[in-house]
C-alpha cells in the first residue's frame, strides 16, 4: 500500500527539479485541507496548487463513458463542439495568463476535448515549460507519434495517455484502431527520449475503470511493460444517478441561480454492477505485481488508484453511490479549471457555474471575486462540505482527508 504522494520520490530519482515542482503543488493542496475555509476578504489566489487548462471542446474520439462525448455526453450533438471551438482563447491570451499564474502555480494539467486539437498546443507547451510550470497533458494519444520529437525536445513534464485495456476491449470503449495508435505514440516517445538522452516527458497511462474493462486490468498491466511507463493511474470513474442529478439541479438553481447540464453526462450506467470486492482483489494484485522480477527494479512504474481510498471503501464506491467516500471538497480553495473560452470554474468536469471570464478579467480578480466566494461559502456550509453532485467526482477525490490508498 502506498500514499499517492509516492510519485514524488520516484520522480526525484529521475528529475529532482521536476519532483520539487510537483511537491510544491502537493503541499499547497495539502495545506488547503488544513486551512479554515475562509471565504470573503481572503487572497485565495496565492493558495492555487493546480490549474486545469481545458484547451478545446473538440475531440477525435467518442469514448462510451465520456461525460463530453459518450452516450450521454453534453458535447455529442452534431455541430455543437465546432460552434464552441470558435470561441477558443488565442495563444497570446494564454501567454498572459501563464505570466500571471507561473510564479504561483507550478502544476498545470492540460486536457480537453483532445488537447492536440488545440492549434497552438506546441508553442503554448514550450512557453509554459520555459516559464517553469510543471506541464502535464492528458491526451487520448492518437496524435502523439507525429509530435514525439518536439515533445521530448521541449521537455514536457508528463504525458498521461488514456488507455483502458488491452487492444480489443480498449477499442470497443475508445474506438477501433486507438490502441495501436497509442502503442506507436509510446514507441516514438521512447525512441526520441533515447536519441535525445532525455528523461522528459515522464510517461503515464490513465485507465478509467468501468464495468466494460475492470475484469481485464491485470492482463492489461502486463501488456504495458514495453511502454517504459513511469506511472500508471487507475481512475475509478466519475459517475452519478438520476436521484443525485435531480438533487444537484435543484440546489444549484435555488442557491446559485444556475441551470446545470454537465452532471447528467456522467449518468451513463458504466459504473453499475462493478463487483467492488473483485476489483479490490484485481487492484491489489496489480499494485503488488513486480512483473515476476525480484527484487523489483528500483525505477519500476508507480501504480496509483484514484481516488486514493482505503481499499475497503472500494466496495462502497460502487455498491452505495449515496454514501460519501470523501468529505469536505477542497477544490475551490486550491484548484481551478480554465475552459477553452476563458471561463473559469472550480469543477473541471462540470463547467456550469462560471466564476468569470479571462477575456475581460485577470485570474486573480476572478478567483477572489464574489461569484467564487459565494460558491465557497455555500459549499463550506453544506453537509459534509460537499454538494450531492460531488459524491463521486474525480477532482474531489484526487486529494482529501484520506490520502492513503493502494
Ligand atoms: C475527458 S478526457 C480529455 C483528455 C483526452 N481526450 C483523453 O481522453 O485523455 C480526460 C480523462 O477523463 C477520462 N474519462 C472519460 N470518462 C470518464 C468518466 N466517466 N469518469 C472519469 N474519467 C473519465 C478519460 O478516459 C481521460 O483519461
Ligand atoms: S478521447 Fe477523451 S474527450 Fe474524447 S471522447 Fe474519449 S475521453 Fe472523451
């Protein structure tokens, strides 16, 4: 059993500078859970530990469980994403935002849609790295191969590639041919790392656990040996049900005058009927596995399950959706998501409640503004420091009071 912070020593062995940047972000996130939940009249901006950049609403895949493009995805209607993409922030505005954030927030997490469809991803990445930010990207990996040389040269910090199982099962979930494209992407990155004699970027897979893949995870881990991974993240999935969606809709309308759509995107049923005890056994085998090598190599990939739950709670996670496994969400006190159009939200997956827009205001003005504080106040006064819709939210689960997991 490990603490999720165990990525830091692993990183330290490879790249001390990178690990210190990550540690700085972790410490800020850790402090956010200890601090009193002050709302108005406080400079929350200086506590930012992690900023999500959702660069584009466009995507080149249609993964079944995805809250944006899956069966219930809010962006799946034809033409919607293309229309939304007309409002994306230009590179020049991102550079100004990075100038404001970089001195405070070394950890960034780039996502989308598919971030490689943002037209200025490569120059933006270089700018962020040069400004000293921890630059991590979550991608479906389809376009990595063609950019591998530049990614290594520009020293991206970490690439998290989404892959959900070995070829057949993965492709049923994420689309035909997607597994092989990712394999080619990893091969190209490993080739370039060797050629350029570089440890950058750290390589990771993110596997979203659903009832379509959980039984096959162990075999999948064996199949990833050739990728030279630094991390493998198992994401237990954001999900919800009709009752919770209704309760959250009512609350957001009554208390924050906001009509919400996004939570419904995660009401797909793909987390139903997962046998939590069986998944526990599978995860335990994965976390204990040394691929048959004894003693395990010191730089073996670090496997992490998110949320970092005490293992006995895994069954509760799937069998009893209405029982919290985490309390007191800390996100509004240390994190934020910048949407493709410049809107800032606390909740990356649920961009309904808008704090403000970066086309007209600075990050700091918005993060310390009235709309942000109104949300913080309501959340901190809610039962368990959470709203109903937070019960199985990935972002809420990343860090929290029980960080000891697999
Ligand atoms: C929305 S995607 C965006 C980035 C990129 N398109 C990708 O797939 O990596 C971010 C991550 O969320 C994961 N994801 C998709 N559906 C999810 C769900 N219902 N719960 C939690 N994570 C999910 C994806 O597999 C991916 O790892
Ligand atoms: S690639 Fe990412 S954004 Fe696109 S459908 Fe799949 S999970 Fe969603």
